[in-house]
């Protein structure tokens, strides 16, 4: 089986590539390596996969991994329709996992155009590639942010998600609508996964765990939004990869009464934790008490998230990592990585 993974230099993409390289499939990784956060971390992830920076820096040049003979990497922009079309025609992928996106709720308020280009135009190019080369299954990243200020918990995929409160959330909801259209028109099996606060080793520097660990380690104060009255369905990266593998093995056959091969599922821990507990786990593993700046709620943010994961559980999914274990693993990685 030949699989395309977009966002291969990203947090989830890196872990998925590493996982799939241990299996009997051909993996092609794609990323534009933008500077939304430290590109050195992205190149370090690729290096762990056997892709040297000197090769990865060049656009439209394939680099074969020195560690995994079944993995090669290509630097491309999703919004480059001609390059994406050529890639699909050349490789004839069986499965596509689209994890590439311009991420970040708060950043979308400051830089809206980049979200439309990457998350909407780029996703359309992926859909077109799947359409014209008869891809058997498209799995793509959605987000828990589509639930907006939903008061009902846990969040279920049957809940109304027509009222996003950030452009990032709106682009993710648009991806779900676009995918349904292509499933309906061209019978392409598509699965959207609404990720809930993914964390773990090699995580993104703009996420709370990374920001808090860095600040506490350096003796700096951390910004705690909504005066700490927050809870999140923190989901450890290994659980995410476990869930993606299950979904890859179970492409959708029909959606409710429409009989379209389309599905959207939550993927989370299924058990929210308070921000206070999350910070305590970081403090305990670093051995330093945090200095806290209590801040108001940020625009586009929500006070709680909580995933209803019953449909994935029915396929065999279980979340196996609690916050204490997951944070411990991250802090150990952080210390090792930055001490180098």
C-alpha cells in the first residue's frame, strides 16, 4: 500500500510517518516547512526519519530516507495545484492522510489569508488529486475547535457545529463540508478526525505544554488564560497514532441516511482534565513551581473541550495514557532534546 502523509514534518505527521515506516507500506511525506514555528524543530523531526536538512530544504526535490527504504520526502506547498496534481499522477496513492494545515486559533485572527490558502485552497487540491487518481481512502485532520462555544458535554459529532468562533475553526468545518461533497459526487471514502488537544514528545512550541515547560524551566512566568478556569481533553500522541491506524483500516461505507462513504469522528482521551491539574503535572516533573500570570479568556478560545469517542471505541480504540504519564514523557524528551 502506498500512503501520502501531508504535514510530515509536523508533530502528528512525524509520529505517523515513523509508525507507518515500521510496516510493509510505501510512505511519501510532504511538507512546506513554513516558519509558523521554529523550523529547526521540523528539520530535527525529519532528521529522526532519515531525511537530512540539505535535501529537505529544496522544493520539489524528492529525498529518500537513509533510515527507512520505504520512506521519501518532498517539500511542497499544498496550494500549488500543478505540483500537487503531478505528485498524485506520478505516485498513484492508495491512501492519503492530510495533516498539513496552517494551525493555531489565535494566529488565525492575525493572519486570516494564510488559513484560507493552506486549509481551504490546499485541501481542495488534495481532494482533486484523490478524485482524479481514484484514491481509496482520504483521512484528514479536522479539529475540536469546530464545536465553538458548545455547552453540551461531551462533544458529539451529532452536535451542531454551525457557529465557529475562529477562522481556523471555520476552515476545518469547511474541510468537512468539502469532503462530504467529494464523497457524494465521486464516491471517495473520506474520514475527518476532530483532534482534541494533542500533546507529547516532539510537540508544537505554540501549544500550552511546550510553552509552560519552557517558561517554568527558564524561571519565567506562564500566562494562564480565563484565570485558570479551563479544561481540555488532553490526548497523548501515541493514542492519536493508534486511532489513526484503526481508522485507516476502516474506511467509511455510508453516512446516515445518505449512504455516502463519509464519516467524521472525534479522537480524544474521552476524559477532560483541568488546566490546574495539567500545570501541576508539569511542575511535578520539572521540580519547579510555576509563576502564574492570570489572564482573561482569549478571542477564539473556549473554556472546555470533551470528546465523545464512542464511535471509535466501537472500532477498538482506547486511550491508554493519562496526563501524568504523558507530561512525564514530554518533559523527559524536552530536557534531552534541548540539552543536546
